C-alpha cells in the first residue's frame, strides 16, 4: 500500500511521507482521524472519510470538515517547511464532494522563522484536559493567536466574564441534552477510554477521570485558579468550504499557541447542540458562526495520542480526469 506514496511534483516520495505524517498529527473529534490522502502526479488530495464520521455527535459533519481542515493546514505548513510553496484549492470538484482540497507544490521558497515555528509545533501540540495554572495568558500570545485566525479568514473573540458565565450555562444545558441521547453516549463510549494499543479514539490516559467534568468546573468563571481564558473561533459563513477553512484557522491558532508555550483544550458541547450554538452566536453579537470553543492556559505535560499507520489513510488509486 505504501507504494501509493509517490513523488508529487517537486516532492520526493520521502518528503511526501513526511508531510503526510505531519498532516495526520492534526486534532480530530474523538481522535476519529476522518481524513484520507491521495497522491497524484501533481498534487496531494485531502479527502473526508465519511466512514469515520460521528452521525449522532456531529450530524452535519461540521467537526469532521474542521478536523480535515486542520490536517490540511499541517500539510501546507509541512510542505512550506520543506522550502516549497503549496497552492491550495478548496472543494475543487462538485462531482466529488468528499474531495476537500487539492494541494499542489508549485514553487521553491525560503523557510521563514514563522513557518519554522508553526512546523516545529505540529509534533508537540496536544489537547490538554488537565488543570491550567493561575498564570494569565499574555496579551502578545493572545494577539498572535488572533492574527493566526484572521490570516486564515476566521475570527477569534475572547469571552469576557459575563460571556463566560453564559457559556457555562450553555455547556451545562448542551451537556445534559447530549447525555440524554443514547446515540451520542454510544459514540462517546465507543471512541473514548481506549486501550493504549488502539490507533484511534481517545486513550484512557488522555481523559481526566474518564469524563468531561473538568470543563463544567473550568468554565465556571472566577474559581480558585482565577478566570479561565476562553476563546471562540468563528466564521462569517458556515458552508462546506467555510468549515474546511475554519479548521485550518483553528490549527493555525493551536500551533501558534503551542509555539508560545500554551496549552489548549476544546469545549465542543455548546457548538454541537444547535440550540446552544444559536445562543452562543447571539452571545458573540450575532455576526459570526461559533465553530469551536477553546480554553487556553499553562498546563502540565500530557501524553501524545496515537494515530493510525499512514497506509490506512491513503485513498485507493483513482485516476482523476478533467
Ligand atoms: C473539532 C474538534 C472538537 C473537539 N472536541 C473535544 C471536546 O469536546 N472535548 C475534548 O476533550 N476534546 C475534544 N477534541 C480534541 C480531540 O479529542 C483530540 O484532538 C484527539 O483526541 C487527538 O488528540 P491530540 O489533540 O492530543 O492530538 C476536539 C477536537 C476537534 C478537532
């Protein structure tokens, strides 16, 4: 199967393998890794893997598209870190909706420090569900994260104390709604608490007491550790390409945070339950669609989460015409 990793344009087969490894280190809901990659003579295609969707938790596949967007961003940065500029086209073919992007390596470029920093953070970034210290996140780090979102055409508002209070109520309500759904619970049980040998899903070692209880506590506004820093990544539009785009923005924000020594965890419930998402949109002023909520701070070390072998993510050969 690895013989489907072929040279692509200016990239040797070895470089293609390295950049695909980097792409696969992207975060994904429940570590489903819902992407596939296809090498063609002139580019690398990023495809959704609908078999790895979460029909109850993510019925619109919004988070699946964001996860693939995150993989796409890693791919772009890894190619740039090899001194090649990639040209990216989102959702290029109407007759192939699972094809989310085509990345064509097209010109040599020098590697600037900004790209080197982002590329260096790909392997060290991880979701940190532990407690964060009371140290305030510095304004320059938050500004860098905001610019990272904006350079990928997304927005990153930070919640003030009143908005945080409202968010907590939304998290509690959304969490209750989700726990009333047998199908959502089934997906949670299926994909989390995995044995250390599993190649996908969230390992038991990465969860805190096996539950999301921390987030109800952490979102509670001013606690013993101070007021948490919580940001939302949002977009003006909410269609398929917008979700892939916002996934790239999310990953750029996460890598920027990692490079600044910050830890981040995800708060999905209020964007997964439609009524909570609509309310969160209003809390943010009504102008953007909230796509993901992130808690940011300084946390301790956490173990890495496994990934499937690369050959499992390579789409079968398919000749593209036209
Ligand atoms: C769109 C999206 C939503 C996520 N939502 C949650 C969440 O609600 N709770 C959580 O603990 N982790 C969440 N995660 C983090 C994933 O579980 C994590 O990315 C995955 O387990 C891989 O681990 P890593 O990020 O450390 O590489 C989310 C990730 C993505 C991309």
